[in-house]
């Protein structure tokens, strides 16, 4: 006991106060995180207010299906980055996934409500990373279940199969934990995110690594349950279920050969093989974007240049599917 007391005496007041302050900040962050995430229990469509777009395209809108670990706030940033090109054909909106987990029925219902409330007749989808899988499934189901035809779909660095994901070991581990019922505690997620990004340092600058890690520590970040359910969705997704069920939708695939998250060549070849005539273009590359994988929020100039060429291919002005034509 005397030895333990002596060690306590040797513990500096500054170190004690520093540890206590860090603990208090972590506890406060966890409390705020729990409160914010509990209010995001429902999948919603996040509207991007733009009076000029609503005036020019009253019945046309893009829907962004965000990628893996993308928060509601980051989804809006992505749309703001792409407004220069996508905004030439319609309004902008993004799907905000529920923190209770990814549920495609909920996603469909949220899109249906938004379409009905806004009286939209021309729908264009933008699939950001794994969001491309969601976009394809939602488009196929809207056509089959509601008779609603999505006019155009952009797949941004989207895998067409779990086999297109490069880091199979980490990916499969997350899915296995999810299927076993284990949920990664939010308090551990920041360390996991930092470690994962350092392991893939070649894809990001140190500034981007810190920014993205702090984003995941933010109370606004997606829940661990949502992230794990997204992993399980990718793991089980089967392109053959939707490949020939897109009707007259025109699809364009864009990506970067230097992508360190999704195998660009493998994903591109798989989309070409299974989408057939629906895939109008797969030649546009986001060369110069950094990170190389699905980064319009970081590389807006590169993406708007690429989409400035692709979007007119998918939706020529004056055509029935474009903002200026008849739906």
C-alpha cells in the first residue's frame, strides 16, 4: 500500500488533469454522438435548396446515393462540388441513410415520397462508390414495382461485385463480425479509421487522413451499425439480379486506374459484361483526382470536367430524358 501511495504521489498534477480533461471530452463526444445519431433513425432524402434549379427544372432531379461511411453533411458537400455539371440537367438531392442500418425498402420509400412531393417526372441517379450498387437496385425496383423509369445513372468508382474490393481481408472481417451480431463501439471507431487510412496512405495526403478520421469521430458521422450493414450489402450484392431490369436507363461508368479501394479494371469489365447495352459509356477516367477513389468532394474540378462530357452523352439537351424535353 505504501508503494502504491508513493506512485500516486509521483503522478504529476498536470498529467492527472490532462487525462481527466481528455476523458471528459471523450465522454461528452460519446453523449452528443449518441444523441445526434438517435435522431437519424430514418432514411430521408436531403434536399439541396436551389430556387434557380427548381425554376429551370421543376420536374427533374438528380439523386445522390452516397458511398461507404459518407455522412449526411458530406453528401451535401459532394453535391455542391458537382453542381456545376449535374446542375445543368436538374435539381439536386441526396439520400441520407438511417443510422439503424442500410435498408433498401426504406431507401425506396424515401425516394418515392420525394418524387411524389416534388411531382418529379425525370429522375437521374448518381452512385458514389458502393452507392452505385444501391442506385442500380433502386432504379430496377422502381421500374418493376412502380413503373417509374430512371433516365440516367452515373456510377462513380462503383464496384460491381464484392470481388472488386481490393482489401478483401479487412472487408470480410467486418462482414463476419456483423453477421455474428458484433457491433463496433463508436469509441473504437476513430482508432480503426485512423489505422485503416494509414495502411492505405498512398491514396491520401496526411491532411486528408486526419480530416477523414476526425469526420468519423464527429457526432455527425454515420453509426458503426450503418457502416457494418453497408459492408454486408456489398458482400451479398449480385449484379445479375438487376442487370437486364433497367429499361431504357442510360448508364455511364467513371473511375480511376489508380484506385486503391476498388479494382478499376475488374469493376469496369464486370459492369460492361452485365449491363450490356444499358452501359452507354465506360471510357471516362477521373485522372488527377486525389484520392483516386470516388473523390468529387476533394477533386471537384476534375469531376466536373469529366461529367461535363459524360452527362450530355447520357442526357443530350432536347432529348426526352433531358431537363429540357418531355418526360
